[in-house]
C-alpha cells in the first residue's frame, strides 16, 4: 500500500524536497517489494493483496482530504498517518509470527525503518 499511497499524491506535491523524500521512499519500497517477491517465489507462495476495504478507505480519505486542501501539509499529514499505520501493522505481524524465518523478519524490520524514517523526514511539512 505504501507505493500506491505515494503514487496517489506524488503528482500534487509542490515542494521539491517533499517530492524527493517521497520518490526516494517509493524506490526503496519497490526494492523491498522485489525482495519479497523473490522470497515468495522461493516458498512457492503468491502472497496476498492488501485488504480491499483498507485500500478503499485509504483512497477515499486521501481524495476527500486532498479535495478540501491539496497542500503539501495535507500530503505530509496523509503520508505520516499511513506510515504510522504501516509501522503498527508490521510490528503486530512481527509479534504474531515469531517463528518466521530471519530473512522475512529482516525485510519487515527494514520496511518498518523505512516508514519510520519517512515520517520523521516529512515532519517539517506538517
């Protein structure tokens, strides 16, 4: 959901610095996505798509907020909320699946770090 959330707002970002933070984060997400896909193939697993209700609610929230105020501040607020939800979910999964292999856990931890760093980096736009 991280990549699609960034894609939803990237075209409306005004600040070059904010656009750079989001673009770099998106590239890092895509790199992790490739690693995850390789791991899923190794385990002969198709993975799963994000919950369609969560995805739909995220899209509605983004479009409603951006329709009211399409400022960089709104974008930073939406991205921060998304990062926080992602960190919360990923930590929940790490706690729930303690027996997961170390490679999978490492990817989850790196994704958590990525989300936490983006939230810190874009605070100045709030």
